[in-house]
C-alpha cells in the first residue's frame, strides 16, 4: 500500500491520497516499517518515498537517526538518498531533544572521513 501511494503521489501528485494513507498509519508505531523499508529500498526509493517516510516518522525521528548512524559506521560514502534524508530530517529538533544521539551521528561521520 505504501509503494502504491508513493507511485500515485509521484505520478499524479495526488497529495490527498498520501495524506489519507499517512493519517491512517500514523496512529500505529510505524518505526519498524519505516526503517526496514529504507534498508530494503535505499538505492531505489524516490525522494517522494523518503518524504513520505519522514512524514510518517515525524513524531519519532530517533529510528532515522539510529539508521543514519549505523549507515555512516558501515559506509565509506554517502549515497544520494542518505544525503537527501540528512537534508530533510529535522536535525535541529534532534540536536535539541537528543544531543547525545545527534553528536554520535556526526562524530561517527567525521571519524569515518578523517
């Protein structure tokens, strides 16, 4: 259902369809789905798909921060979708609410690059 909604959003820009899906899913803890979907589709997911996942996970960004930290630990370069997530996730909120996790993410990133 998520993939179909992503397609409708990308093809016809029917935002109402995606908003309806997300409003139904937001009542559930969808963090496990979001992160597994990212892991399984990282190289192929569209920016619309990432936006939908970020919107779906808006209330709890920690799974995304943990996913990004693990990705940075294991990878030598940032793929374009990781860069897109970093540009579009609310890092300011993360820094204020979870400073230790925020610092871990960027310390890990800097450590891998030096």
